[in-house]
């Protein structure tokens, strides 16, 4: 048998042995992927299920709209409500806006209070959702880290 055939046989056997060893080894994950996975485990928003995300976004949008509506009513009454009682228009209920007493009607006062309570409730729900999402995310990251 010629020398080159023996050398070729050794090279082929060596390459095959190296390939088999590489296939048997567990592939290592690059460090940047491990960091990204760790960040994803800690990221509360990414760990939330999609329906919960939609609920959170809708609640946040409702809270912002309630705030804007309340601010619009506040500035409207501050600028346009009379400073003295006006029984002809029904604006006899005193209401204090920015340390300025203005007189509004019963419907206007009820609408203003309703917008105020709606805004407060929406923000309380938003904070509650954020806290519950953070707790849920931490529980999920702890359970996935234990696997």
C-alpha cells in the first residue's frame, strides 16, 4: 500500500473522529445570548402574556385620556365659570379651582367630580397592574431559573 494512501486514511479517520467528538459535545451558548436571556428574564413587560399586555396598554390609555379630560374641564371652569353666584344660569354651587372660587351648576360639578374620580381610579388600576406584572414576572423568572 503506498504511503499517500496510508496518510490519506489517517487524515480521513482523524477528521471523522473530530467530527464525531464535536457532534457529541453540547454546543455552548455565546455570552451575549446568555446576557440577553438574563435581561429578558428580568424584563417584566416581555414576560407578560400578550392579553395582559393589551389590558395594560388599554388601561394606561384610559388613564391618560381621563387625565386629559379632567385637565380640560379644570381649565374650562377656571377660565369660563363666573366668580360670583349666577342664579339665572343655575351656577350657584361654589367650587375651588387653583385657590379661585368659581360657581358652577350641579351638572357641571357632578361631571367634574366624576372625571376626577375616574382619573384617580384609572391611575390606581394602572399602578396595581404594574405591581402585579412585576410580581408575576419575578415569580416566572425565579421558576425559569430553577429549571
